[in-house]
């Protein structure tokens, strides 16, 4: 009827009003992605030159311990640095202060090692292992505070969208990591380490150029956060360790299985294909994780990936190449959901600790895999099956036991 006022159904008292999702602070989100990408590039340079520098300066006996150190050190440093940054989150400079200090220390160590190698200083040679430990500590102290900044750039509802950007960037860099390491070795240590220091500084500069959203409440009104829930922390760490082990099976152990390596030596190139497929699938993976929820996505992808990996171990080598894009897609889903879960499982005031537990647990899986299976050579399929079944079951149990992630007020629907 003309002139009659029609009210939208969304204003009915019985129908909840879904508020629009807060906008993503894209400059800050891309700043975090740039920082994490620069740290990944730093690790590629470090791993390329660690055996060269240690062997060349009389520390060949430290090659195996230093290959294992990152995972065990990260288990300690990354949660502590994340929790420390949580205490700084509501101060004037926020998490940027510890991030800045850590990146500058890491860049300075690269410069110091480059000067030592170029100048041939005897005292510098003796200090080389200590400098390497300082570099690893500084980079790991940067990772979790930097990742926690995503909680200031995006609401929990849209967190998988930005987490997918990280998976995309890290997948592309990881796919070309072997070629980048070879190029780094061709350039020589001095120039490459100077380049690495520059890359770290550029990543920090991009992050610091982004405007950081201020907390909703005044700084003076903030109260100290209560202690983190220890039960959730333990479950999150165990879940990250199990998922990290699944990633190790996919990217490191599967290409080394005897039957596959003997029948098709070119399968050693499957890791770059999987990572590139993961990067290409990341935008779609972000949408699916948003639709299913962080934990719901993991409950779907963990059994799917476990079955796909078991099938890959059973198939003849000719049937494996068509499975690689599927494995890449599942990898993208897995780590997009894990990143989002790590930033949403603990209370918002402890998101840095959550990021540190996820990074520390998944990093520890790499060192444990290296400790048990060694750095190279072929492997029998049996032990890989055992790791796959055990870690797949542990990851699935962790998802079932882990409570739903917490929500911020801005993410909750309003019912009048």
C-alpha cells in the first residue's frame, strides 16, 4: 500500500542483528606479512651459511647441535617473547618496541658476522657460535610479537583472511628457498649477510610505517591482564607440535621414503610444488576457514591430510604427482587455521603468548624430526606411517579437547 512504512525484518526483536565486520587495517596487516617474510628470508640466509661458517672456522663439531638448536630454543624464546610483548601491548609504543629491538639486534649480528668474515679477525672467529645463538634468539623473539600484531589489524571473524596472506607469502618464499640458498652461496658470505641485514631492516621499516590502531580504552584505564589459562596453553602447544609434525611428514619425510625415492628420484622436488600450491590456494583456504571456524576447519583438514599422506605412501610413484596440488591445498588450510587458532584460543590480552606457543610447538617438531630421522638419506615407510598415525591422532584429539576460541566484543552479534 502506498505510503505504508515497511520496517526491515532485521529490526524484529526476535531476529539478531549481525553488525558489519570491522574493517581490516590493511597497511598494518601487510606490515606484519612483510616482517614475517623478511624473517623467513633471514632464516634462508642463515641456514645456507651456518654449516659453511662453522666448518670454515673450526667448529665442525657444532654442526649437528646447531642444526637442532632452533626448535628447542624457539620452544623457550617464542612463548616468552610473546608473553612479554603482551605486557607492552597497551603501552604507548605497543608491541613495536620489543619487535624493533629484536630486529635491530638480528641485523647487527648479520653485519658483525659479515665484518668478521671480511676482516678475518681471530677474536671474531672465536665468537662466531655465540653470535649465531644471539641471531637465532633475536629472530625468534621477533616472530610471536609480530604475529600477535594481527589481532590489532583485524577482527577474529576476519582473522583467517589475513592469516591466509601469511601462508601465501611464506609458501612462495618457501617454494623458492632452495634456489635462493644456492644464489646466496654464489654471492659469498659478506655480501649475502649485508643483504640479509638490509632485508630485515626493510621488513621492520614497512611494519613501522603502518599506522597501529590504538586500544579502545585509555592507557591509564588498562588493568594488568590475569594469568593465562594454563590448560589451554598446554593443549595449544601439544596441538601445534602435532600439526608441525604432520607438516614435517608432508614437506620433509615423504620425499625421503625409500620406495618413492628409488622409483622416482624427481619426487625430491615435491616440496616446492606443494608449497607453491599451498600459496595459490591460500585465498580460498582463508574463505573456508572463515566459514567453518578455526577449530572446525582443523577437525576437517587433519583427518583429510592424514589419509592423503597415508595414500601417498601406498600409491605407486606414478600416482603421486596428481596428489601434490591436493596436498598443497590441505597444507594451506591447515596452517591458515592453526595461525588463526593460535591468535584466538587464549584471551586477547595473551595473544602474543598464543602466537608463541604455536610457533614454538611447530618449530620443535622440525628439530625432533631431525633428531630422530637425521638430516638426509632415504627412510623406510614404516616409521613414517607411525609418525603420521600418532601425530594425526594427537592433533585430532587436541582439536576436540581444546575449547572454542574466545571472542572480542566487536565480534559478537547484537540481539536487541
